[in-house]
């Protein structure tokens, strides 16, 4: 049975599985507000690593464990980014949500972009945090090298939370990584029409400035915020500045 992992004590939370197309996600839903934040994690992660971020957001928050991550069971076949997006969209429709602020971190940014591109009526605003995969380094070796460089300079809590979730990812992690790398998110960016916030840590090798600028060029209503003294885990630890940027962005959406 999925557990409550994100909701602060004293907050009523609903934790449930949702299945669609042969895959299952786990959703933790708590708080209240007109426009929910929907959080999509990175590869090897799960919703539990974002406790610092969600503690700083105000309103309704829905943290997801995507299939094969966190508490969600492993699917029979590895999902593409597009299939992930369709699963998330089916979940939002099932919950009657049509104005979400979708926050995607790392691999989650690729899925979030596909949700916004493939199912635009469901997304009021899009947040791409540490967006992957840089078109100039779209191979396993480059991404693994950048990840190693980033981890070398990360805060201990990022290493602890991330390492725990990577172990949960199990033997299918390499296949999942391949699914992220063959995806071409720029094709989705060209179809995104909603307001978009791009967030990168100033020391993030997986989301270089040049790549973030390409995203800004592709999405008409996009802006960039850089978080000083952070790497790829900018949403995982010491997330005050990132949370403030997301809150201000959400408040600016009409």
C-alpha cells in the first residue's frame, strides 16, 4: 500500500495508485487551491526526494511516482516519454484537473513538455527544472559523465535522497535512461503554447545555458531563472529560491 511521503504533518493527504494503458503511477495529493502543482520527478528518483520543495509551495500539490520509480510498480515494458505523458494526462483528466502547473525535473521535464504539447487544455503553466537531454550531448556516455560531475559537487542530502531512489530503480534503470536519451524534447517544445519557466542551477552540467537558451527560443512565452550555487538537484535541497520562482510564476498565470 503506498505511503504518505510528502504531505506535512497535520495535512490531509490522499495517496493512491492510478493505472492507464498497462502502467501504474502513485499519486500523493494534498493541500487546496484553484490551480494544483503537479510534480514529475527525474530518472532514478521518486516523489519523496522533493520534501524540501513541497514544504515551501502553497496550495494544492500532487507528487507522482512514475511507473517503476518510487512506490510505483515496474511496468512490463519501459515507457517512452510520450507514453509517460499520456499516463499523466489520463490521471489529470480522471481527477478533473484542467489547469495544472506541471513541474518537471530532469527526465520529468521531458515528460512535462510532452504533457503540455500533447494535451494543452490540461496545462496552465509549465516548469522545466534542470531540463534534459541537451541536444549536443544526446548519448549515454555524455549524460553519465555530466551526472558524475554534478554529483561530485552536490549537497549531501541530494546524494542521500537520490542514491536511495536510484537503488530502488533496480536493474531496469539502464533501459529507462536509454528511453530518456532517445527522446527529442525540442519537438515537444516547438508545440508548447502555455507560459513556461525554465530553472537551472548555475553549476548544472546536464542543463547547460546553451540548451536552456534553445528552449527559450522554441517556446514563445518562456523565461529563464538561474539558481546560484546549485547543481542539477536545485529542487531537492535548499530549494527556497526555486520555490519562490515557481510561486511567482504560478501567480503570474492568468
